[in-house]
C-alpha cells in the first residue's frame, strides 16, 4: 500500500540537536517527546532505533547507509510538556547535506521514506528536501509554530497509527491531526482559528481511511476492473448481520470533551482506527449458523466467522449470502473486509439528553494513571465492542492510549503509561472545564446505515459498568457513571422493528453558512451535491473528496444522494415521519433502484443515510421543503 512504511520493523534514525547530555536524550526525553517515546516503546526498538546526537551531514548519511533507515526523526533535546514554542532548527546545513545525500544515491539504494522534523523550517528548505526525492516531510511552519505539548501529543498519535501494518503515512497524519483536535477543543467552520499543527509535504493529501480503501481481492480468472458485483453472481445478496450495541468509553479530559465538535473528531478517529484494523483482516474460521436468520433473501445461508484484525485482535461476526459465495474463502474474506469497514463508519457518539447534566470528570489511580476521565457513549455494533476491548487488553497496541481512551466498557487500556497520564493532564489545562454547548446536531440520534450492505438491527446490548466506578472521585464524592444512554433500537418478539414515533428534529445549531446554489427547483444535481459537500465539510471539519462523495453504497452502486434529498423534500422533509414512504416512494425515484433488487430493510437504510448526510443540510435550507404536503 502506497505510503506505508516497511513492516513489521521500521529502521529509524533519531537525530537530536541543541544542548543536553546523552543521559537526557535516552531517558527523560523518551517520556516527553512523542515520536521518541513511541519509537522507544516499540517491540523492536532495540533493532530499529539508532540515536545520533548533533551529527554532521556525513555522519547522518553514513548511518542511513548502514541501517537502510526508512524514518529519520530530528528533534530538540530539551522537549517538555509545556506551552513553550517549538524551536527553530538552527543547523540547516545538516538538512542541506541530507538532501545532497538523497539526491546522490544510486538507483539500487533506498532513500529514507519519511523525514519528521519537530522544529520550524523555512519553506525553501522544505522544497529543497522534497526536490531531493524525500516522499514525506513532516515539519512545523514558521508562520504557525505549535507548542511542545501539542508536538508531543501529535507525535504519539502519528507513530501509534503507523504501528498498524496497513496504515499509510497520510492516513497516520490525518489520524494524529484528529487526535489533537479532540483534546485541543478545535472547532471547525468559518471564523474558527485552527490549532497549530505540523504540516505534511507530500504528493498525497492527508485523509482518513474509508470503506473505499479496502483493496480488491486477487481472484484467479476474474477481471475485477468493473467491480466485484459485475463478475460474482448475487454479490448484492451478501450482507453482514451486525447486532447493535452501546459502546461506553472513558476518555481523558474534562466535561468539556462531551461537546459536539470534540466528539465529532473523536468519532472520526475511532472510525478510522476500526477501518485500519479490518480492511485487511483475515478469517481464522467459519462455521454454519445453527439457525438461519430470518432477514436473509431466499436461497441464502449464513456463516459464523472468526476474524483477526491487522493488530491481532479477534471478533466474531455472522455473514449471510448465497452458498456459492460463502464457499469461496477469498470472497468471504473480501465481503467481511468490505462490510465491516462500512459498518465501522456508522459509529456515532450520543450526547446526554437536555434534561440530564453532562458527565462529570472523574479520576482514579487504577485508570489512566490518575488523569481526569469522562464518560462517553456511542452506538455501534457488537463486533466493534469486542474488537476494541481486545485491543484495550493488548499492551503493545498504542492507538487507543494515543487518542486518550482510558477504558472500553469494563476493560482498561493496558498500554496506558504514566507519561500518557502526564500528557493528558497537561492537555486538560488547554480546554474549559465544562462544554459551551450541547446542541446535538452534529451527532444524529440514530446511527446511519453502513454501505454497501447494511446491518440488521437486533436488541441493543445492556451497558456494562466502567471499571472501578465505585472508586472514581467526582468533586470529592463517590458516584457511578453519569453518561446517559440514548434511544436504543429495539425489536419485537419476532425480530421486527418496533413502531417508531414521529422523529423529533433538533434545532439547527448556529453556523456561518451561505449557500450559493439556486432554488432547489432549478438547481442542477451537480450544484446540489457540491453545495451539500461544502456544507458537510464546514460542519464536520474535514475535507470530503468530490470524486467519491458520497462514499455510501446502496444496492451495489454509489448512493444517489441528489434524488434522495429531492424526494424527501418533496414530501415535506424528514419531520413528516410516517408521511415519508422511504421504500415505496423514495427508493423508486433513485438511480440505485432496480426491479430485481433483493434488499430487505431498504427503508431503514435510506432513513439512516438521510440522517447522516442530509438532515443537517435540510434544516439549514427550509426553503427546499414542499409546504403543500
């Protein structure tokens, strides 16, 4: 995969500049410098890490040549978890010699893939390094130098993400950026000053992984250039049977973490983590289910599959589909990769109801080293809870600790260290103690249906108590968790969804947004989609690629968001509730509709897609609704 480092072992060179002793560099530095700390904690650290203190250009070139290093990290010896500004790199001659070395390498020699510099650099120096052939350069801008505390947190998250064997460097950079926004309280949108974070100089734009990043399988005798559905009969009948579950987390921070914009960043980071874990999973075993699920199309069967993620965590899922498909191990593995990656993107955080107070920050010596933690609640699938709990138990898995996840359910994050606790304690001083607003518009009340094959809803699992909750301190008093559970998806005795009440639509949070498109009646599909994409970029604080928007898949093809939005608006909008016939009137107007489709639950799938992609936009454009309905 393009942009990923050689695995399982990186060969890294760490270069220190400034003043300090070798003892400082090897001991105290590892606890405060993010990249250095993650390098030192890596299982293969003794074999992959070479330390150099204030080398000249020739010494650095010789070490790179000898160790075939893929990662060169340059930092100041006097790192600290403070708001002190990132220093300038005074010795630019070292980088100039480094660039000359890379330019002069023979074709058969490998140049370092990434140069990570925890210092501010002139743009001219960055360009010189890029022209020399270094693919990825992480550095700090002279115009927006960050603090050493932010640098440490970013470095932890960046290197923790790169430990996953399928993570690309741009993906790791995007995950680390989100990890910083979570704990810095960064707000997306016009007029909001973004937090000062490092820059990535590369040919690829940093982006979080999505379900479209799942690679196609290599199937003998099959041309998959037109997609797997074009060559595998009844591929559209394959589906993941994923029961819903509540995911309860303890996240490092104060009560202000339970705010829409911050949970939005945390949700994006967790969804990315899950996609990275499952997009190249392996199936360790599969057995037929004892009972056939009632929701499958005629002629289909179901298999219970044990999967292992990229980091070695295990979970159990059920996959349904035609027998001919489920007999092929390669097709089963790809179907699970595709559906689980899509289902991972449906994870949604929920906010406490307006009638309840936000959770209070708590602390315990048994959790996160005594750092403040707060309860957070998300709606997801059972397999996600299984996977995250196993990853929590893995002392070598660092991504959860880097995001500030102290516990998943009753399982504490075993890789959490005292230096992590010190870092998150320092980060809590950068944000207010209580949230400014709890408007839940960024977090739809129901999870959107994943694509391409939506999960079937079962009873929501009861939440488990957090570890050591009886000993958690809240303003000097003992108390249990106060994270409020949201409305769970319930099923009747025969597995049919219970009748839903008319949906309540929250008031739109104030957002600076000006739409340039014409009225909906004369607006072209291209104008509408571009306006919706721009709106969602502002609301969610991340870039959405025009070529892949929307990323959702329905009935084997990209979701026809234009027709979906127009059809619902023509019926008075989402607030009409049962007045909108999703399956009988909305679906036939979409390009995804076929007379021979075998989809079950298409109405619920459309409703959830609308909640995730269109509801906020509709609330911001009341003029689009047909008032005559």
